[in-house]
C-alpha cells in the first residue's frame, strides 16, 4: 500500500510541478498599477506627485497574487512553497515588511517578511480542514506603519485519494424467499469515502461482488443486490455468505477499496408436500379402552418449516370410520388416533383405516408440482380384555302389591360374562340403597323377594341397586338400578279432610245449609274416590238435622227447623258414617260438632257463648276492650300522682362528688404535719342525714368569725377554749339551718419525720428573748437565710 501511494503521488505531482514552473513567472510579472509606479527622480517630485495623486485619485491596494492551493499529505525535506505576496509599493528595497495572520499563521504557514514567500511547515489533511483563511499586510519595516490596508485570502488544501471507502453499516443481513426468480431484490448496501467528491474521482465508487456468485449480483453504481440464480431451494442450502467490494477512482487501477459481508438467508415457502414416514402402521388396543383415549400416532414429515409445515389429518376410508377419529397435535404435528365408540373383541377383532395428511396453507404457485397431501394405511387389532358382567337391561322396573306376602318373588334380573371364558355370575343388593333390608335377592338366579311388609301410603317407590360379580375375578363388577313400585290395596277407611265445626244461627231457617264437609282416603284407587255418606241407624230420624250428598263428592248438613236457642242447647253432635267404593269397602264414623250462635240479620256469626246474653245490647267486644284500657290508664295516673305527692316535700340533696366546699378556718393550734393521718374527714359532712338522721341544712354563712392570732403570744387566760368549742358544736348539731362549715380537727401528736423537730411555740415556756437560734445554721442551706435573720436579731439586742 505505501508503494502504491508513492506512485500515485508522483503521478499527481509531475504535472502540477510543470504547471507551477510555467505559471509562476507570469504571476510575478503581472502588470502593476501604473499610477503607483514612479520613475527615478528627486524626492521633491515624488512628494508633489503624491499630493496631486492624493487630490485626483483614491488610494488603491497594489497586491499581486492568485488564489493559493496546497496539496494535502505532502511531505519533503524542506517546507513546501505555497505562494508569494508582493505589493507594487515594493521597489525592491528592504523597507517593506510582510505580516501574515489568521488560521495557522506562524504554525502551519510561515511568511518571509522580506520576499513575501509563504511556506507550509506541516503535512495537511483535507479531511481535517479543507481551507484556511489568512490576512496579509505590508508595513514599513522601520516604523511598522501599514502601507496598505490588510487583505484577506484563502489557501485551499487540494485533495488526493488517501481514504479508502468504508461500509459504516456493515456487516449486513438480508432475507429473500426461496425459489425466487432472477432479479428479485435482496437488499442495498452503502459505502462512504472521506475524499472530496467534487475534485477528481477520489470519491467516485463502484461496487462489485467478490464472493457469492453465481447466486447473487450487485448493481455497480446503486449497490442493489439481486438474485442471479433461479429456484434456489432453502431445503438444499439456507444461508449464503456474500462479500461486496466498493472501489473509488471509478473502479480504475490505483483506486482504493473497502469490503463488507452480507449474510443472505432464504426464507421458506410451501413448496414441499407432507410425506408419511411409512405407508402402513400397526396398532393394538384393548377392548375396554376408555372413550377418547389415544391408541396410536402417525407422522407425515414436511421439509418446510413454520406455518408451511402444518398439516391436518383425516380418515378417508376404512371399516372403522365411525369407531375411530384422528386429530392433529399442535406441538408435534402428529396425527393422534382415538376411540370414539366402545370396542368389543367378541364382535369385531380388527379394523383397517386409510389416513390422509394434507397441508393447511398451500401456495398456488407450486400447485403444478403435485398434490400437497399423502396417505397411509392404519391397521388396528382389538385385544380381548376381562370385561365385567353385562345385564340384560340397563334398568329394571318391578311392581308389587302392598299386601304381598313375605318372601314372595317380585321379579328377576339377569346378567352374563361377555368374555369367551364366560365366568359364572353372583348377584347381591347394594345395602346402601336398601338400608331397611326390605328386599332380598337370590345370588344364583337373581330373583328378588320381599323381606318386610310394604305400605304404599308410606312409600310408593323403592329404588335399589343390584350388583353382579364374576366368581372367577371379583374385581369385575357391574351395577344396575332396579325401581320397585308398590301397588295400592284398599286398606284405609275414608275420614273427614279436617276437623269440622259447624255454626248454626239462632235465627236460621229450615233447610238452610249449615256446613259442607269433604272426606279423604289414603288409598289411591284406579278410578278415583267415590264416597258414601249416611247417619247412624239410630240417628236416621234426627229431628234437628239431615244430610245431602253433593255431586262433587262432598256432603251438606242442613237444619230441619228454626228456633234454635243457645240457652236451651248450645252444642249438637252429629255422627256421620263415610264409606268408600273399594274392594272390600272400608268405612269410618266421624262426628260433626254443631254450635248454636247469635248472628246478625245478614247471617253473620257474632257470638257463640251463652254469657253473651248478660252483656248490654249493642255492646261489642271492641267496646269492652276500650273500656278496660281506659280504666287501666286512670289507675296509672292515680299511682303517679300519689308518688309525686309523696316525694314533693323531700329536699334536694347535693350528692355531687365534685361539690367540695372549702372554708378557711383559723385556729390557734398547729397541725400535725404530713404524718397526721387521723384528722377529721370532711367528706362525712357532705351527707349529714346519713350519720345521725338530722334534717338537711341550708347553706348559711356562720355569723361568728375567728381572726388569726397575731404573733406568737399565748392564749389569754380568761378564755376557756374547750368550753367555747363545745358550745359551738352543740349549736351546730341542734340548728337545722346551720351549714356544716365548722370542722373540728384534733391533732394528737406532732410529726416525727422532720429532722428539725417542732417549730411550734404553743408548748414553749420560754420567751423569744430566751431562745438561741444558732442551731438553724446547722440545718442546711434551706434554713440558712432564717438563721441569719435570727442571728441578726440577737446581735442587735446585744448592741
């Protein structure tokens, strides 16, 4: 690669150097501004001419250069000359200084301040920076004063083919359906070249395939990959590895290139039919297999995948099309053969089926390749199994009269062993269905007999289960339900449907219907009930009542005369004989109670008691209840009134626990301190009635007030305190209007817990002047101030 790059640089530089030698003298010899070129003369003429020009002409820049270019990636032993700056003010002396500023001035580009030559000091890369903007200015070398305004120019970096194409998005993956026609689009790739796409062919790319032919092709300029070979089969080869090359310089020799890979996968189409792995399948199954149980699997293989490989199975021929069915396993695509109906080895021992497998999703483009289905033959052999006994009927119905004799035969069940060995059968009754053991069965022949009497009126139907068991294999058991219907026998006499009680009005008329009665019979004759009603033989000529049979099998009771009276006879009893029409006929006698009652003019019964005569005329039961309620209400009012009068004079007693009356009473004695727990409890004064039974007192403030004693002076000798207290206590106890303000508290001892002892002066026989208070200073800091006060007092006395 370095040798090829050197070759390319030489090919590029040779014409450029020749061009440079030819054009450069012309640039330097370009015509200058003649108005600013002066001939040799005195300085005075120069000044005068300058003044005239200053008046007549504007100052103009006199730079002479063309746009400058520099080739990228150029490296040599010396800096490369980019160009030369020159002004027409430069007569060739060394008074003019050239200054260069802008992009890379002084680092990348350096100017000779005398000649104006610009050199590139470093290798330049167009892909990093394509052009540089600089500013040139000519100044006086001595004064650094600008001779011309600054002028801006551009140095462009010329591109060379130094970047190879790159596939930024590679490697690529693409798919195309199998069996596609030639020219089917596969994918498109894209390469990029960092060289200048405008200058030359450095960025002009051409694409080609290095690997992957003859299966695929690529458009040289668009990079579109297409199929180049028809009928590529996924089942033969699924994946292809293609190498794509992109070359610049239009693909000519000397261009740089880059490659990428494209992995192309053929997607599946349904171009293959299903195929059974074998043409004949053999299966065996026991005859007692459960319905719906699978007995075997068949498999039709399909070279396709996914949805294109899915097949459906069906039984299209055979002698067991209604006995078996086939379904498709969604996971394995197997055909599962199942039993639809029970099998019987003794009836048919084998079956032959023809099974077909067909694709579900068919591509019409490939129908010409043949049918997308296949068939196979399935032979199923039924094997003998030890089957349970089979009853001759799935259910049995037996009938028996309720008066049947014990041990009489009700019916018979039969069963046989369907196996070839034909084991003997034993019969039994499932006692869970015959808890009362009303029936028996002969274990050998299956005859059912009666064990206990039956009553149809108690239970009409009896449902039992008969069990048949093989004697050779007790695990082979069959069951059959047997329904036994109990037939009716006329063994119950008819009777009244309910306990009737008839009411007869005193003002009734002869022939009036007193009551209609009906009868019931527990028996159930085939033609229905028909009852006969009659009076007892001794009551046939009853003077008061008679009976009449109605068409609806009921009986009407009629009065023979009027004028019945409760005072004369309140209740009449009428015996009635009821007979049925069964064989033999059954009869019973029921007594009807007829009560004489007082009725209104409309025949509405009002009262049936004899005591009703003593009540005032027109006074009903409701009125009596209202009168009784009023009397009870008056009694309640009287009781409340008496109770309120009794409690009216009782005073209100304050029993509120929070009503604490605090009174400050000063006595000339001292309390017992914290340890005195024998003081009088003031709570006992809150309920004085509960103590001695005295009348309650009103809250009246006492007249006598005791003033606090002054100082520590003793009680005067002329006052007897004990007598005074006793007098006041007597007054308080006997005065019902005095409030319980006085309280006597007696302190039997002084506190003993204090280290200071007693401070009381009541029992002290010395005066204040005789006491020594020096001990107060020994009691601690709490009594320090008190000790100082007493000490000061004594010192004052001494002074």
